C-alpha cells in the first residue's frame, strides 16, 4: 500500500531563513507527486506538482521541490521564507489513479 | 470561474443521526473526490465519482456513501453518526480524472462536522 511520510511535524523559522520540508513515499511504481498548502482559514491550494520530466519543479510563491527517485523523496524548499508562508504543508502522492494519499502535514510558523 | 463550493460549511449532529453534505465542482469538472481531515489521521481519501459512478473508494465503513448527479454535483452521506466522524470533509474536483492521476485536484473549503 502507498504511504507518505512527513517527518517534520512542526517547523519554526525566522523570516529570511531557508526552508526544507521532507516528504518520503513508499510505492515501487510510477507516481505523481504534489505539495499542497493550507493557509489559516483557507482552502487547500496546490503549490506544485511533478508528473514526469525535470525532477526539479518550481511552484508558486517561490517554492520548489526536487524528486529523487532513488530516495523516494519529494522535498519542498524555499530559499527565504516570509511571515505570510505560515501555513500547513501537505505532501501527496498518487499512483496513477485519482486517489491522493496525503502525508500528515507540517505546520510551519514564520516569525518576523 | 467559481471554485469548488461545499454546503453547509458547519454542521452539528448527535450520535446515531445521519448527515448529507453537498459539493458543487468547478464548472466543467466531472470528477469529484471526497476526503476526511482529522487532527489524528490527517487527510484520508473517501471516494471518487465520475459520470455518476464511483470509480475509486478508500477504506471507510459502509456508513459512508456518496453519489454524483448528472450535473456533476456530488453528495456524501454518513449514516448512524459516531463521535469519531467529527472532522472536516473536503471535496475536490478535477476535469475528468482518470488521466493516470495527472490532473490537479482543486479543493473546496470543506464542511466541518461536529458529532455530539
């Protein structure tokens, strides 16, 4: 069965610090990978996605993620966070179906 | 283009009752998926509908059911509510789905259900 692990449950950073959130999945076949963000009181929104091709994908708001197939990882990065990045971040995977498997989420708090 | 809408936004029920939640997908989207979000279990897939047919199902008991109408609107029903059903229920839509999962799902604001 597919599963997704997000090892960082709660991350606290100061503005301008760099961010890396880990995401590992378990599935041996081809996968589609997503990062969603949920700002306080708002809907889940797509940050970025990987289907195929260049393993380094860029998303909205300066976020990027790198797919490393050998490590079953899809880590999210941002070189310099802002207070407005405070939110909960979810990694999600699907194995060529429409059933998204989500990680448990990482709560990011950015202090000015 | 309007986003995914869900009604009602908040609901309070008591154990043993049943509840129906509604989801209107983005115009033109024909695939609708439902997820349950709880602090302990995170986001879990319930089921997915396309062309009025359930195409995918998660690991939830039969008390959880759904349907989709010809206009792609979807409803989710939970019968014999239990305390543990308290959660945020999210609906997501995509164009046709089934494209090997290579479609973005757009989420609605959710319906927050509290079971007392």
